[in-house]
């Protein structure tokens, strides 16, 4: 007989029991998007390395996602600092005639440890489908890059009450296709599209509730044991002023920051608020 599906309440009880014993180190990722060429990126990387040296970022794990040309120089500049460098996107194939694309082995060789997949700007502006996001996630894992799977609903979907259905669809397109090791390496970022770059962050209540839902979907489509330690980050207009309230959510393990990650001082204030 198939097992009855895990209820929300059952999983929540299980998670609360385990979570109390395993509070994770917050992860703060700066997504530099198409900002900062090699020289500006190196300046910011040096400033971040200096912050790390002074202890301003103690108690948080940090990653930055520079544009492709800056990946290698920034990863060299940050070597040994504890800050990891990740890509902003990846092509599913390891190599080939795909003008303009960059593969997972290339990201690895450039010093990356992870990569964003399915960022809403890729989905909306570059046509990344759920299937493409799945292929990119699998390619990342194949190359030992940890995937940061971005999910989130648009304003129309939010207003129509479809946020959970959209996030569930985006997760279901990927998570059931991962093996146990892949789920272990997975990071999920909930980024409601209406909150990205708009100055209108989701409320801490919306964030925590959706993160709990993300964990439940992963518990169902992988295993509850895999969903409990899953890092679930929030992204969308995170600043030094709202990061602490957002991070207070029990299900919130970190933040994915765009605009406010482009300056060392605002990035540092988010790191301080996150711990
Ligand atoms: P934002 O971007 O912080 O500028 O809203 C977040 C993101 O797109 O990851």
C-alpha cells in the first residue's frame, strides 16, 4: 500500500523537533547581476575580504555571484577568505556550439562552487522554462556545483492567490529528478518576482510561511530527512533595515541580495543583521 502523504502538521512537528537542535549558519548571497566589470568587481571583492578579516561577517556564510568576466579574478581575490563565488546561470551542456553560453565545467574552472538556476530574470527575460531549469540544476550537480534554485510567483500570480501553486510547480519540476546527494547539495531561494528590485519586500510572515511550504514540498518530493536541513533563502528587496526581521523566521536560512549587495557597507549591514 502506498504511504499516505505526509501532512503539513506531521512534517511541521518533525521539523520543529529536529530544527531546535540544528540551527544553521545563515547564508548570505550577493547577486551582482549585470553590474561591475572586472575592475569594479575586484574593488568590491577586496572590500568584502577586508570586512571578513575584521570579523564584520562572523557567524554568516557568504557567497557572491559576479558576472562571467569577473568570476575568475574575483575567485582569486577571495581565495582563502571563506567567501565562495558562484555563477549567475549555467548552460546544461558541458560544451558545444552554444554561442554566448557558459557551462558548469567552465564555472568550476573559474573558481565557482555554486550557481544560481532559474532566477526570475532568466525565466522572464531569457525564456528559461521549468525543464531548462531542471537541466541546468542537473548539470550543476554533475560538475559538483551547488545549485541555488530560485522560485517565486509574479505579481499577477500572487494577486490571484496562486503563489503556492507556482512555487510547487517550479520545485516539482526539479526536486523529484535529483538523487539523495543532489538534494543534500541543493539550496532553494524563494524570490517573489514582485519583490525583486521594487523596494517592496515580502513581509516576514509571508516569507516564513512560504519557506515552510517549500520545505514541505521538498519533504514530499524527496524525503523529510532531506528537507529538514535544506537551506531556504529569501530574496527580493532585502536591505540592512529589513534583513533581521526576515531572518527571524524559523524557516529562513539566509538571503539572496541584489541591489544592496553592490556596496560593501550595505552588504555588511545585511550580514550583521542576518546572524
Ligand atoms: P534585489 O534582487 O535584492 O535587488 O531585489 C534580488 C535578486 O534578484 O536576487
